[in-house]
C-alpha cells in the first residue's frame, strides 16, 4: 500500500464510517442549528435534510482524504515522511478527530488546515513536542474567516520591521475586529502588547499584538507540506 493511502484506509474504516453516518443525528439531537429544523425533535427531523447533511459529511470526508494524501505525497518527495507515525494509534486518533471536525465544515479552507495538521504530524521535521490533537482542536474552534485573518496577521508580523519588540497592529477587520482578536487570543495564536508602567495591555483594535510560539509552531507544521 502506498503511504498516502494510509489516511484513506483509516477514513474508510468501519469505525469512522459508522461515526460519520451517525453524526447528523447526533448533532441534530444537541440542537445544532445547521442540522435540526427549528422547533422539531431529532426523531422527526425531515429525512431529506438528514440525507443532505449525510451527503455533505461524506463529501467532506473525501475532501479531507484527498488533501491530506496530496500533502503526504509532498513529504515523501522531500524524504521527510515518518512512516512509523502513520501506523501509530495516536495518528489514527488524530485522523478520526479531523474527520469529525471536517464533517461539520462548509468551507474547504478549514479542511485544508486539518489536512495540513494531519500530514505535518507525520513529518520528520515536525516541531518538537507539538501536540497535534490540541492544535487541531484549537483550529476547530475558529471560523475559516478568522483563520484567514490570523494568517494575514502572521504574514504582516513577519514583514514588520520592529514587530519582535513592539508587536504589530492588526489590519482593519471591520466592526467586529475586537471579537476576532479575542477569539484568536483564546486560541493562543496572538497576545496583546504589554507596556511597563501601564495598568493593562494596549489591546483592542487600536493596540499591537505579538504572534505566539504556538502560532509559529502551527505555521511551521503547515509549511512542512505546502
């Protein structure tokens, strides 16, 4: 079996397929607004809606598989693929976690992030001590738009002359800039600039921010397979 096909084999396993088949009903039972019809119990959710959601989940599973395989191929071509990781229980658990996360997405860009984390976890150059499952969980918490904003800030930070000392102001992200900043802070991707002698950080839309070590390690993981 080609190394790239390990991910497909895991995603096609009975355990993953069974979990994916049950996911629409599970999410509907918890009141997910994307899956349940307002005011209706999970037992009477329209069958056509559930079939539609099941089709989306299957399509996302295939998308995750394809994108991860492409990145694993790049690792192989660079001679950076750790084959032992691919067969480890930890990697299988990571694939399952990514499959569940991808199933709930409507933006392919989020699935690309999950694929990058999966493939990067199997790199011989993976950042030391990186917890891929925790990283994946943090990415699940953020929207595709927020991840786009985060990456734009990361690139701006790297290009700014004195950012390592003073931080960098975030781009104008509209009226909800403060909300996005707080969510990126919660995911430990950015931290506000602290100034000695002042009662608190210079934060919010008008303040400067630093990129965290976690964000640097995440981008190092992603770039392993780009």
